[in-house]
């Protein structure tokens, strides 16, 4: 009964947060002297644009999560991942080609893989790299930019950042220090932190379980997607992009501005290359690469979804470390490789 009451309160808080964000947009529209109907129309258009773009990939991610739960055993994970702490995050950085999901779909997949015994460092590297290191994004980036420094730089830098952050977690993180208690329950199994091995299910039984798990995952992670989308749409409506773009002229400020835009706009990694293409000729190469590397790793939607799995301190690190690494890389490119 206590758990049900807590769940009801938590759901009420989520609804209150969403209504509060919508109220902020309305108050800002009225105080600015602009037509409230126009502002709300812009807000709803941007909200639906982000949500409709992201929801199918969350659905694909939850389906993949369900299939992993039904058909992947802990033994499979153990055979796939090397034991070496330096090599395992490198493998994790390339898992996106095995599980091609974007930043919305990767979170439930990573959570399910953690419950199957995936090492923390591998999961973190996969979490950060998968939105870029997958065939769909490879093709879209190639179509937008062709073979050149942007295409090559995006994939090299994404792998480098994901592996470095994975190494940080490889030597300093244990599941009970990183994951929220609710995410540890199936793993911990009481006093033991060893995952119980499960036998492989028949196809029919496994498929039914996969669909049931996918449904639960979709509604569980979907609330984070809705709130993140509300927040992103609110910021897009209230903050003038022209004001932000006016700051992005120099080699240093341009990188920070493009990272901020990537976080605020929350554009899906499958289509962000075409948005970045509009900045070519106006922004520096380092800043465009920072947009294409940092944005898929961390944006408003993914931050809220991270919060459903990781403890707040870990969410902070998952934002800060990629931000600093892409910032330093973008600055170095602008100052040393005037492309």
C-alpha cells in the first residue's frame, strides 16, 4: 500500500511539472505582450515536433529492451564483453551497430543490459556512443556532409569521448553506487549482487514476454520523454535562437553556444546532421562537431531519462564529462585546425 501511495504521488508530481511548464509558457506570452494564442501555437508545434520525432525511437528501444530481457542471458553478455577494463569500454562504444538506437531508445536498452549483467563501464560507453555509432546516423551524416572532416570527426570523437568516460566508470563505479535502488532490485536479488542466470525461453513464450516488457518500459520511460520534451519546447519558445546564434562567432564562444543549442533543441541524432548543415559557413568546424557529438550524448530528453536509472550525482557526471571533453576538443580544432 505504501508503495502504491508513493507511485501515485510520483505520478501526480510528474503531471504537476508538465502543467507548470505549460503555465510558464502562457505567463511568458502574456507578459511579453505577444499574442498568447500565437505563442501557445508555437509551443505546441515544437512540442509535437520533438515528441513525434523521438517517440518512435523510444518505442524501438523498448522493443529491443524486451527482446533482450526475453532472449539474452547473462552468459551471452559474459561471452560478448572482454574482461579487460581497458578493452571493455571500447567494445561498449561499438555496441550501437548491434543495437541501433538513438538517445531516446538507448536508455531502456542500457537499463535492461545492466539487469543482464553488463559491466557498468561498458553500459556507460554504449549509452553515450550508441546515438551516433549506428548505421542510421552514419548514413544520415554521410548524406548531409559527405566523406570529410565532419563525418570522420563525428565518429572518431564520439568513440573517444564514450571510451574515456567508460574508463572513468571502469575503475571507480559499482552498480550500487551508480544506479537507483529500483534499478538494482532484479540485479541484487537480496544480499547478493550476482545476477541469477536464466535459461533461454522458447520463441513464443519469449516473444510474449518481450512485448509485455516493452509495454512496461515504454510507459515507464515515456514520462521522462514527455517532461523532457515539454522542457525543450518551453526553452525553444522562450529563448530567442537569434540571441544565441549572435554569440557564436569566435572560436571559443561558438563551441559553447553550439553545445548549448544541442542540449536545448534536443533534436534526434538521426536528423541532427541536417540541422547542423544550416550552420556551415556561419559557425566554426569545431563548434559544429561539438553540436554533433555532445547533442546525441546529452540533451534535455536524455537527461530526464538518465534520471530514471542513475543517481543524481551520476547524472551530473554523465553531463559534465562529455561536455568538458567535447568542449576541449572543439576548442583545439578551432585553434589548431582551421578547416
